[in-house]
């Protein structure tokens, strides 16, 4: 796609809802289940606490969504938590928010894909043995769709996302009507599960743990604020409306599933998801239940797309600021950040393999990073409004302040509840990423400082004397057409040319010496001994001695002859001495003022 087509690739609100909201909306499929999994440990009698916990999470969702609505209008250029925290709280806070989000994006892909596999296996239990393979194939499909372009991926993901929303809303409506009519039969209690008892085991810590697990429903809310630039004009307005629509749908669906789970006395099962059990009670075992499972499976697989929309954009912003490799800021042929998409897929695939494609093993790592980013973003927005002091700035600062305090408390709760289940790994990874980002930034700063031209026109130790002739060294292994071509080229550069042969085999060296009067072009030949059969060591020692013997000579040129085989696999049949020599010489420093230039003279073999 040409660059001029970039504006046409912007997303409408309808497609953007599918692209940026699939993660948040798909969490309906497992957020309630995560609450029940914690509570059921104290007996089925206390599963009714899931509704108050669900209400608390819904209230938190409204607070965070309102806060991010202000972030979108305060920072319409995108960047989300990283941009807000970096500008208002400093570089360290910005990098912390960025690192937390990058980790959360990787976890989002892993959790969504593995949860989608669980939904598929709930409908077809015989596929359980292929769980890992299903997950990896799903990653490849999502990557392929995203590499096709933003607008095309929005089209691909819109149908499954809206099908899931429609099916869940239909389930909630039918379930509510059947309950009102008194013909909604509760689910049968699993064998071996106590009906009552163990209520005394309910503690504040258990409730907080259930709340922390249910907060996975909040992940993905920040994605819209990170990708404002992907919207059509007016971008901030369209992004804000999309955020409000997503939040309303998420609140209704999550709370509705939680209510139905309590009314139907659903208990978590290792063989069937909670949503599947609710659908079976409401719809029966017919077509509607299979449709619900199919829509759930697809939206969970495709929920990873939210990360594929957010991770590459955040990586590109960090790369533009010099904190990640610059390749991540390159836009590919289809006007997407291809390198970021591929990097995210690789990291998520590794995580899926390491955790055995089990979503319940991955979810404890989830939500810690996103609430850390929430807190830093909202705290940064408070400082932003105090600094801007625009219209109704006190009200805006109060809203973001409430969001910062609330998410900060939830962060502490989530971290404490999930500490024993692996949340400490997120803290370590955040620290490692911050250190890596600072190291990358330090490298780019040093690179810019050393490569910037001086007032004389160039930071070049040998100056601008174009008449000066420099010493040229030609390392050879034998006399052949490639060697002769390299010698001719060297003679065209300078009259001070020396050919060097490392004596690895006395017969080969003798053959070179015998043919030198004929093919040597009157160039002096130096034979270097190599008692340890190394080509590189003796050659580097020779160059150092040459530098010390003639320190005022200036630039040294090493001309390396290399033959290029006709077919790629022919190279496997030969030593790669020329490539190794070039790589070593590239990193071998000369004396100050004696910078070295490596020139490759290829000789192409015919088929």
C-alpha cells in the first residue's frame, strides 16, 4: 500500500470497536469464572458473594473508563499511559507504565488464545490432546490477519466480535425472561461437591483474591487511548465514543453473566466453562448453545487482536523516543508495524508453550501490569490538568484523582492476592524491561554523539585529503580469479599494497609462492606463520604491527576477495572464512587516526 493510502486505512467507530475492544469484551467469557474458582474453595454456599464482587468490579470499570475518556481528549495523539506518565511524572514513571503494558499485551495474547482453546475443547472434548497445537495455529492466523492491514483486520474481526456480543446479550435476555417466568432450572451440582459448609473458611483475603481474579475483566480498557491515531477524523471524538460504547457493553455483559451464574448456581468445572454451562441451562443443547460456544471461541481467539493493535503502536512510540530498537518504528508494506506484530507473536508463543497452553496458569500473572499502568496514567492526568488549568480543570483533576486512588488500591490488592501465584515475576520483568530500555537509549545517545558531523564537515580522523594514498592489505588463501580481481582493485586504490597469506598448509602456501611472479601484479607477498591454525589471529597481529610501524600513514584498507556460489546451498560446501574475516575486522579497532575500511570484492560463479 502506498503511503498516501494511510488516511483511508483509518478505522471507523464500528470497526475500531471490534479491533480495540475484543480483549475487554471477551473477558466476559472467563472473568466471572475466575471469581467462582476462588470462592468455590470455601464451599458452594458462598458462591453468592460473586454478585457483590461483580458489582464492585463494575463500579471500578465505570471509574476507569471515565478517567480514560479524559485521557483520550487530553492526549489525542495517542500513547496512553506511557505518554501521560512520561510527560507529567518523569521518564522512570513513563518507562514503568510502558513496561507494564508491554507485558500485559503479551499476556493478553496468551490468555485469550488459551481461553479460546478451552472454549473449543468444552464443545469438543476429544480435541484436548491438541490444545497446544490449536493455540499456536490460532496465533499464526491472527498474525496473518494483522499483517494484511489495519482496515482489513478490522473487517475480519468485526463479525466474530459482534456475534459474541449479540449471542451473550440474547442469552442474558432469554435467561432473564425464563427466570421471571419461573421456568429456569438451576444447574446440577457436580458430583463430590459439598452443597453447604466451609462458610467459616470465608475470609477477607479470600474475597480480595476473588476480586483480584475478577479484575481481569478490566484488561484492554486502555487500548483505545493508546491507538487514537488509528481512528478517522475527528479522532479524539470517535475514540471517546468507542470507549464509552465498549464500557457500557462490558458492564452489562459481565454483570449479567455474574447474575445468571448465581441464579443457576453454576460451579466451575475443569471440563466446561461457566459461560458454556449458563448457555446450556438457558438454551439447552441445541443450535443456540453451539452458536454461543462458537462465538465465544472465535472472540477469545481474536481478542488477541487488541494486543496486536496496541503492542506494535506502543513499541513504535518507544522506538521513536529511542528506548526500543528503531526497527519497531518501521511501517511495513501494508501500513502496519510489521516488526512489532511479529515480535509480539513470538513472545506470546513462547509463553503459551512454557505454561502448557493453560489459561488458569497464566491468569494469575494478568492484571498486575495493567493496574500499574492505570494508576500511573491517572496520576499523570491529575498533574496534567493542574498544569493546563483549562475549563473545569478541577472537576477533571478530581475524576482522574479518584481513578488514581481507586486503581492504586486495587493494584495493591491484586498484587498481594496474586503474589504467591507468580505476580512477583511481573515485577521482575518490568524492572528488566526498564533497564533494557535505558541501555538502548544510552546506546543511541552515544551513537548520535559519535556520528554527528563536526563543524569541519565530518568527524573523520584522516581529514579531507583526497590525494592521499593509503596502505592497502589483501589477505589471500590461494591464487584464483577472485584473488587476482581483488589485487587489481587494490592496485587501483593505492601504490602501497601488500598481499598476506596465512600459512595453514605448507603445500597451499608453496603453491601461492610459486605462482606469485606470474599473478602477483608486482605486489609484495607476506607469509604469516600460524602455529595454532588460526587465520584471524595472525592477520590481526600483522595489522597491529603495521599500524605501530607507520602510525602516520593514515587510513588502512583491507580488500577481501570472496567468491559467491551459484546456488545458495553450494555455500554449505565451503569454508566461510571470508565472512568470518569481514565480521572480525569490522569489530577490530585500529589505532587512533588509523581507522580501517573493509572492502569486499565478490566473484560470482556461473551455474
